[in-house]
């Protein structure tokens, strides 16, 4: 699939998220200053969309149950041994936001 243009930078509020779909994959785009991070848009607890949550710095807090995940790594803060939410490669070209859901940028750490 490679990189696909999914949004423009203005679509993503600074300090917030935007839900998009890339093929069959729900993706949450999160903007922290001039950086955009992409991760699968579902909390592992009942698949609630993380983009419905609150972004506090680089940590999104699920609105349904309060679980939190670092949008840069997909891991729960303070739990580097857990299973992360898949994060995807992001490329900015001017105002365009491109995501490659085939390139997962995180993995379980040991």
C-alpha cells in the first residue's frame, strides 16, 4: 500500500486527534506542535476510538475507560514491557499528511 495522503495539517487540531481510515485500518492522527503521529485508532479494551479521548502532551487518554497511551510509541506510559498499539510511519509534505499503515514503527520491547 505504501504512503497515502490522508489529511491536511489544518484538519488536525494542535493538541488533538483526527480519525481517518486507510484501507480497512482505522487510524488516529495526533498533532503535538509541528509533529503528527499515527496509531491504530482503537483502545485494546473494547476497541473504543482513541481519537474520542483527550490528548495530554504526547499521551492520549481513552474516553471510555481512562487507559492511556503514548502516541509516539503506542505503549502505556511506564509499561515498556506491554503490548503497544500499532504506530505507523508518517510523512509531512507541505500541508499534506501521508501515512503508511504497512510500516509499523513500534514493536514489543524486551
